[in-house]
C-alpha cells in the first residue's frame, strides 16, 4: 500500500511505520526510496534484493538496525548517509562495492564488519562515524579512498591488508584516538592529509615500498615522537609533518630531491636533522618555528634556501651555507635569535627581504663578492650587529615601507663602508642606526629613499677621495641628499634645485671653498643675511670660516649684525671668530671691544 514498486524496483516508501518489512519480489531499492523517513527505526530487506541504490536510507535519523541479505552485491552512494542512530550493521559476503559517503555521519555506529568480498570502498564512506572504535579492511581492497575514515574520532586501531597500494587524501583525517598504525609493504603512496590531526598517533612504520608522502600527510600529529622515512621515498609533500610538536628526530632518505614548503614547520621538539646530498632545494618555511633545532648541516647539493626556511628557529646558534647555494630567500633565517654567526659563500648572488631580520645575537657578517643586492629588512633589528662588510659587487641596499630598511634599527652598528658600486640606497636602509657615527655615500649613488639615514650622525657625501660634504640634518629626505650630491659632482651651483634653503647655502659655500665657483659666490651674496643666519643657527663654524677666508662678503658694514645674531643665539665660538675677523678688517668697534678676548 505504501510501497511504490516498478519492475522489481522499490521507487518510494510513503508510509510512517517504525518497523518496515520490504515485500518479496523487490530486487532493488531505488534512489532515495526511504530518504528522510524520520519515523523508521528498523527495516528488513528480502533475499531477492541485489542493489541498494544512492540515498536509499539517507537521513533516516532514527533507524537503529537493518538486515541486509546475502543477495545484495552493491551499496550505493549516500545509501545510509546521516543515519545517526544506527549502532551496528552487518554487510554480507555478497557485497563487492561500498559507494561514496555510504555510511557518512552514522555517528552512533560502533562496529561494522566489512566482508572479504568487498574490493572497493568509496571516498568518505565512513566519514564522521565518531563512535566507530575499530575496523578491519578486507584483503581484496586495493585502495583506501579520500576521506574514507575521516573524522572517526573514536577509532583506536585499524588493520590495513597487504592488498592496499595507496591511502587517499584525508583517509584518516582527524582520527584523534588512533594511537598506532602499520602500513603494509604493498603501499606505494600516502595521500595528502591522510593522517592529518591524528593527535594520539605515537608511531607509524612506513615500509620501503612507499615512494611518496603527500601534502599535510601527518600534519598536527602532535604525539608522533619519531619516524623513519625509507630510502624509497623520493617526494615529501608540503606541510607533510607540520606541527608534529613531539617529533624529536627524523631521517630524510637519500632519494629525496627537495624538502617542500613547511614540511617540518612547527616541529618544536626537533633537535637535529640530517639533510641528504640528493636534496637540491629547501623550500619556504621547511623548518620554520623548529624552536629546539640547535644545528643543521646543509649539503653541497642545495642551490636555494626558500623564504622563511629556518624562520623562528630560536635555538639555532650557527649554520654553514654551502658554496652551491645561489640565493637566500626572504625571511630565510628571520628571528633566529640565538644565531651568533653565519658564513655566506661567494656563490650567493642575492639576499632576500628580511632574510636575517631580528637575528638579535648576530654580531658580524660579511656579504660575499657574488651578492649584487641586499633585500629590504634583510638585517633589520639585528641589535647586536656591530660590523658588516659589504662586497664591491653590491649595487643596491634595499628598503621599503613593507619590509623596512636593510639595516634598520641595527642599534649597535658603529661603522659601515658602502662600496663604490652602490647606486641605490632604499627607504629606511639605515633608519635608527643610532650608534652609526660615520657613513660615506659613494659617488655612484643615484637614489636614496626616504628616512634612509634617520637617526644616524656624520653622514658624508663623497665627491672625491679628498672631498667630503657632511649632510647631517637631512636623514629623513633621501632626495635632498641625492640633489646635493648631484650639485657637488657637477661643480656648478643650481639655484633652482628644490632643496631646503639651509642645505643650498651650505652647498654654495662648499663650492666656493672647493672650486671658487662664481655662481655660488653670487648666490651667497644675494642670500647673505639669510645664509649667515642659517650657518649660525646650525653652528657651522667651518663654512663661516670659508666665507671669511675666501670671500669679501663679510664687511665692515654687515659684520656687526652677524656678531649680534651670534650673541643672541649663544653661538660663542662663532661670535668670537667674527670679532677676530672684524679686528682683521679694521672695523674695531664697541661691540668687538666688549667681547674681545
């Protein structure tokens, strides 16, 4: 009466009975036949049924028991999806295939017997069966599909037969009670996320047959103490062992050619690791946040160290980078706060942004001849760095608003020589280097970024081996320093240059001093009153003496007002010098008598 049957196929059950017996003659339970029958608690399937189709009992949330006869060979996708009250089920020997999502979210299911006849278990078949404690996979199954047992938080043990050759992605994802597992020798690959977040997993044996370990395969296995990766493995995916916080040691096989991004990120108990000669690259974040790692040997086969590869390895005290390495990427050793020394080989051509940022114990470093650029923030906040040698090959010292300056806030840095090949000094390059008392800008520099020398003292522009111009007070404006440098090198006074008046006056006087420049004399004469006040305000006795010795601009008519201004601004050395000059030009007056020595 409540059964809609066509040609032996039960299309739909429309009744509301709790206990249902499917009539004889039915050979197939069709798609969604009992879907969302909330009243259904038990069902008996007759012997003639061969297939349970997709969604057949989906959402029957009060179904507690079901009898499946030996005639059934196929259980379709989502067949028992969301049957949250189903506690146990026996699958007969006749079944060969269990479809995708077949028992997904059967959260009361405590045990299930999968017969030896089954050759295929679809993806997510037992996903979220949180009460399932153990399961045996039959010998004819060759693959455990993606997510098959994902979220089975009560699963403590599982037997994987020798017939299985691969474990799919997320197969045991989040099986938080799984303590140990033995992978058979028939296995060739472990898929991505296969054992992700198996937080109780202490040990696992990976056989020699396995050639690849997928991305995030053991990520967040926080109880895993040690693991041996066999020599057969040639590929270890990104984040494969990320956040395995109890892992103390690991051996990487000789066959591996690359340590992928974040492979061992956050393995905070890992104290040492050996990288084999077969490895050519250490990718981004590979050992980042391995806070117990004290030393590591990088073999000569490695050519590149990726971004953040050893970032936050706070116990790492020293490291030797081999001659094979050509690039050190951004953040590679950032926040290695115990790192006291590092040898960078001549093979390295670039040091990336923030490469050694906040290496607060690093005291000195030599940039080798091969390096042409130093990235923004490369040595930022290396507060113990007292000296650095930059090779002549470097053309750019980086700095920008995002990463900061290459040597920003290196507060112990007392001296540095910028090589003659440098053409670019980036934003904030030496910002806050408050102990840096002497720095010379070489002739080839064409660009200086904003705040490049903020907080530094005695900044000099090199015009020749003998001629230097001190530009203190312009640390914030790199463009002003570049403009000043351009004027000095041209040996010509550019009165239209868009630079502050006080700097322009200083440049003009320097051109008079060095080259007896007529245009500079004309400019100073025109701006004499303002110019002298600028020089007196800044206490620039050196340039005032140039005007007194090399020009006739300070005369009997104007000298008194400059003496008075020096008195008013309490520039004692300057007003005594001016009084002496007044005596020499024969303009002796009461004011000079008053302050005469």
